[in-house]
C-alpha cells in the first residue's frame, strides 16, 4: 500500500466533502466578516492609548492575532464531527475493513481538519493584503512582514485545534455536547496560559514562555512594548485586543516581529503538539467496532438508523397488496387537542438518558436558589443553574434532523401549532426546574423589576436554543454560542450581554424580550417552510 497516496486521497476526500457543504461557505463568510471588522476598525489592538501605524507589520500582526484567537474558538466547532460523520454514513465500517492502522486514520483526520482551517487562514491573508492596499497609512507591501504572523502564529494554532477536535471525538465523554462546552474553557485556558507570564512580568518573556504561547499575542506584545517605550517612557505595559470601543489616540511605528531561531522553533513546536494529539487520539480510537463500546450508541441514539421503522415498513409491504391498498382517513378522535400530553412527551425526550446525579444537582441548584441569600442566588447560583441544563436545551429543534424523524413529525396533524410550542414550553419548564427557586425568592421579596427580568430570561434561553436548533439542524451552534454568551455576558455581567436579568447595572430585559420574539418568529417561519416541503 502506498501510504502517501492513500493519505493524500483521504485528506482530499475529507476536505472536498466539507467545501461542498453550505456550512463551509458560511464559515468563509464569517472569516471575511471578521476581516471586514478589522478593516473597519471595529477590532482594535491597543497598548494603553497607542496603536501601530497601519503598515504591513501592524496589519499582519493584527490579522494574525485575530485569527489565532477568535477563529481558533470557532474553528474547533467547524471541524469537529468528521469521525462521527464517517460512522453515521457507514464509511467508517468500510475503512475498518482495510489494513489502515488507527494512527494512520487519526492523522489523516487531523490533516483534513487542518486543511479546512488553513483555508480560513488563507482568507484572512487575502483580507490582510486588501486591507494593506485599501486602508493602510503606509501602502508599501512587505509580503513576509505582512504574512509571517499568519504563517507562524495562526497556522500552528489552527493545527493544534484541528488535532484536538480529533482527540475530543475519540474520547467518549467529550465526543458529544459536553465536549463542545468544555472546549470553550479549554480555549480560554490556552490563551490565559500564554498571556499570564507576560502580564506577570511586565511584558517580558523567558525562553520557556515562548513555547507556551498558543496565540502568539504575548510574543508580539513584548516586541511592541519596546517600540512604544521609545516613544513614551511612561508606558504602563497595557495591552488589549477588543471588539468595539473608542480607537486609540496615539500612534507609533512598528516594523514587525523580529524572528530568531527560538521564536521560530517555538511556533513550529505547536505542529509537533498537534501531531502528538492526533497520535494520542489513536489510543482511544477503536476502528468503529461496536463490540468495544466506545463508539456504540446509547439506546436513545439508535433512532438515527430507525430499525423499528424499517421493520414496520417491511411488514407492511409483506402483509398488504401495494396495487389494492388504499389510505383511510384519520378518525376525528385522532386529531383532538392533547397539547399537555405533547409537552410531557417532549419533556421526557429532553430528559431521557440522564443519570440520577444529574437530577440531584438540578434539584440542589433549585434549593440553593431558594435557600441562599438573595444576593448570592441572583449572582453566582443562578449562573450555575442556567449552565447545568445546556445539553438538555441544545436538543431543542435539532432532534428531528439528528434522528431523521422529521418526516414523521412534520406529517402529523397541526404539527406547527402543537409540536413546536410544546418543545418551547418543555424548555421553559426545564429552565424553571433549575432556577425557579430564585423566582420564589424575588416574589417573596416583592422585587417586581428583577422578577420581570427573570421571567424574560426564562423565555429567552429556550427560545435561543429552539431557534438555533431549527435554523441549523444541529445542537453544536447553541452549545458554542450559549457557553460563550454565558461566560462573557452573564458571568462577567457585561452591560447588555447579561441575559439573566437579575443585576440592574447589566440587565436589559426589554432588549431580550424583543430578541425572544424575533427568535420565536424566525423559528416559526423556518418550521413552516420545513412543513411545506416535507
């Protein structure tokens, strides 16, 4: 077997499978949008009140840092799922029958993921070149200075993310929604681990710190600091990369990263980390063998292949004459309104498969919201209560696509008027089941304003989950977006980003009420379109 040729075709097939999907075009569009935000000055890299003159060095550094930070977070969710796709399409079982080794397969998947993420880096490189030509204050293009941050900062970071996506898929605990949630905090930890030494030591890095720098931001910050000190000896070592805000007032000239053997080796080592993660994934990968249990589906997940429906259809074909069969009308009793029963059924589907300890934690959070001081309940406890059911909410709206049951549900009478509202009500009940203790406390305290904000949050969270599930057909988008929103907006009480509605300074209940209505309207319209083509 020509290993190189097989590897090339595996990576090529995986890449082409993805680029032919609409989601890939959306991904590239997102990368272009991020590049435009940099172009328009909405993404700002600043050192106290200084920024660099827009030349090849500053534009390349800005694009490189934006790509290695923001796009590594989104890139993981984009590429994760390639092994699962091979499993569900039965391609994996075919590959398992070949002499291909486990390590060969996981490395091939890593390279396929990396090819997709590298395409995003290429888009950002093109955006950097356009920005240099159209917006820069110095339009003299120095290609290596412009592109080296993307090549030596963004690409190694993307390679490591591509390998981690494969590793997460081979670990039973992380291959599903829990892995999507954990990645956000792992990504945060990777960035903090690189930035913390620079922040602690006034921007100065040791030789070992270069090898812990995931994004490349601390390395560039160290060199930019030296350039600012030449202009302003009173510079206080402040550094930030933010979206929005007032632009810096002062400018300085920066000529680019001064590469040496240590810095280049530190960046190339991340490719080694990526390869090691891909090889580690092969230890947990069991070649789609259902007997090993790692890739065996839980009972509730086997609906995806619908063996019961296939058996029922086969019996129907045997027992009936297809030339004389006639469809009989449904009796009136079969279309009676049983909305409450549908809500109970949807609630049971949401909660199915959870162990006793999950319910114990959910009940404990409800009691904690009820028994703790009001300041604690409306602060940290409600945050824990409204992150715990994230994997329950994420099923909303996407279950039909995941288990291929849309044709059954959409053909039921009054599916739009009954099933969709029933899913939303079930989601609201789950939200109340974990955080409802706070509502009781606010009611007893007579705090009408915070109670209204709480009620809006109870409606907003399941509305967001349902809308994203219906619009995307996947739970992944909600798991990623909600985790980031919860951490940056609610946990840090970001003004306008805090959807919990319990902190006056950061709450915007009217805005979230309007957003809830918009999400439900979009969800309703999309489901109506699905019913029309079912």
